[in-house]
């Protein structure tokens, strides 16, 4: 996410070359929530840039390596590419919000898509794991990161 998905096409090509009949599961997230999460994750990993600096990085040649690119979050482009590489019936796209709202139904949908037989009833964890930092925590941590970590 931080690098603008510069290698997304290459990854899709490699997957298809290695597993031409693969079933592909793509999980997407509503863009505003995703962008907020990406920025907060960037800060939690030591990033020092403001929202504006992060979402509007310098033009080509002014920084090293791939950088954030809004176009990476235009999901229809990558999904369309997977459809062109694979049969559209072998590509399942699921919004994270639907998975969160009804995880049991989501797992069943993935099992049906993959042709997997459920071996037994599964239990869902009740607690959240890997929760991100809040917007307020991000504001504070971003300023502290200048002293604590190097922004790569």
C-alpha cells in the first residue's frame, strides 16, 4: 500500500504463470477507510509525513523507490486484470465490510468458491487482533517518530 502497488501486475502475472487454473480471492475495503488505515499503519511503523505529504508524494525522481499512488485503490483495474488473466468465475472479490458483518457466511462463500468441504464447525475469535492506532494516536506518534524512528 505504501508503494502504490507498483508490482501488482507482476504478482498477478506470476500467480497465473505458476497456477493457471487457480481460484483467486481478492479482499477489498471501502476506500476512505482503507486510506485512513494505510496512513495510520504508515505512522505506526515510524512514518513522519503529514497526511498531505503522504497522500501527495513528490513527483518522480525526487525520492527513492516506489511511493504511495492513489490509483492503486481503484480496485476495478486490478480486478479487471485478474479477470483477463483467469476465467472471471475463478476470481472472487469480497469487501472486508461484508466479511466483518457476517464472517460465518463469508467463510462459507469462500469454501463454496474454492470447492472446499468444511471439516467441522469453527469458532470465531471474539476479540479483535491487530487493531490499528487511532487518528489521535497517529497525530501524536507521527510527531514523536521524528525522534524515535527513521522514515523510510
